[in-house]
C-alpha cells in the first residue's frame, strides 16, 4: 500500500474513532452539549440531522446511539491498528522469477517449510521458522533444539548454512538467517 493510501486510511480511522467517542461522551453526559458545540459545532450537526438534540433523546435512544458509536469506534480502532503495524513486517510471499510470462511467486508458508526441512537435514531437532520482510529479501529466524549428544555451535552453524543455501538454490531472496538454539531435544 502506498503512502497516500496509508495517510487516507489513518485519517479515516482517526475520524471514525474520534466522532463516535465524542457522541458517546455527550450522550452519556460526560461532556456537556454546550462545550461540545463550542469546539466542534456539535449542535449544528445535530440540528442538520433533523432537529435532534441530546436533551430530546430518551434513555433508550441514548443507549442505542452509544452501542452504535461503540461499534463504529471498534471498527475504526481495528483499521487504525491494521495501519500502525508494530515490530517486523510479516512476510506474505515473494516473487522469485519475474520474467514476463514466467512469473513465479512463492508463499511464505512454502519458504517456512523449505527452511524447516533444511534445518532438519542439518541435524536440528524441532525447528521452528519465522520470516519477516519489507518489500525485499527475507529475514529468516530459526529456533532449533539440539540432540543430547550434539555440539550446539556446530549444529547451529550447519543449520544456518543449510537453510541459507536451500533458499538460495530455490531463488528465494534471503537477507539473513538467524539460528537460535533453544535447548536439548527430549
């Protein structure tokens, strides 16, 4: 998603979050309608919607408005959290061949399976692979267990080399492979 689309989505999410919260606070009585009107034009917006005012609404109508506002605020919050991703970007798929007519796309699940297989071939037990990528090569994080009789550093080094070379042989762009030994295999 390009920067313009992200900015539009952020503005929309913030508006969808701020307006219902304001309406809920006025409907419940936390913010007096006069204060909301002074800063936001609340009263003119309500009158434009058919002459409604917060004082004329029954308690049932206030509850319905509050529930609808809460639902809209929840949707806006989900949109906002979708746009503000924290941490590393999760890898979705990668194009490994982009010649016209011969495009090949490999999914992140396939890359994980390939990396886990390569780790097992290197002598690692119970490999667990996670991927991250920011519009480019993958960063591969591989957690392994070492057989009780194995040398930790040797198996970790072999696993790193095996995963890296297996992905390179399949033309998967790889930035780095990080192997973490998580203990002995049971």
